[in-house]
C-alpha cells in the first residue's frame, strides 16, 4: 500500500510539474537490478551497478534545464520488473524512455569505447527517430565507435508506447581497463545523449 501511495504521489507531482509549461517527462531506465545482475564481467564488474551509475549521470545532465522532468525507473539496487517499468513510464505520460545497458562484446576494431543504440518500431514509429537524433549528436574521435540498429526482439522496446531506445555501452572490462567511466569519453557520450534528446523533443534551451 505504501509503495502504491508513493507511486501516486510521484505521478501527481509529475503531472502538476509539467502542466501548462511545455515540460517533457523523460524516463531513464537502468537495466537489470536486484537479483537480476545482468552481465558480470571476468573482472567482476556487474552490469546492474554500471547502468544505475550511468543512468544517474544522464538524469543529472538532462535535469540541468527547466524544460525536462527526468525520472529513473529504479533509484537503487532493488529489482523492478518489466511490467512495472512499462506501467510507470506509461502512467507518467512520458515523452520518451532510454534504457541503459552494457555490452558483453568488445568494441569493433579494438576501440576502447563504443556505444550501440537500438530501436524498434513495433509500438511507436518515432522510436527510430529518437535513435537517429541521439546517434547524430554523438561526438566521435579515433577512440570511439558507434552503431545504430533496429532490433524488433528486445521486449522492453516492444512493450513501450512512448518513443524508446536502448543505449548499450561497450564491454565493461575494457571500460575499466582504460578508466573510461571517469574519463572524458563518458562525459562526452552523456552530453551527446542529452543533446540528442533535446533535439528530438525540440526543446529550446
């Protein structure tokens, strides 16, 4: 009952905050959580921890202005089921959703940092427009690689009514080896993701 009440309060807060001022609700979904660890690398890094850390950074970036109201589908290491994630995003009448994951595979060409973006048009035709907006905003250099792909099989993309993408960061042992989570690569990537979201929503900053 308490969780339902808290959920209602958050929902009411989002609607009030966004009413009448052209504010968009954006959801960042940290993949996995709780007993669902996701990928555990040979070096002992756990996907669920990394996705939460990166999602918080994306939220911080997008929350810097007053036109976006940004929420996470999970705020801590607790488990949140797929249906709950989808229902929360739908109930908030979100403008878009970004699900954060890491890859089990090394980046192509032995690049130390890569980003893959996935979309599906099964539920929302604009999902691949969101993907393109983020992809086109990415800042490249000789150490970064990126691909955009359509994948109709990811359940979370097939379940969302709002424009949705999965952003997958490169293999996590490589990221640890090059210390890229504390380096400019991640900051540049998050800045680019933020710019792509703003461009997609046509928000004036």
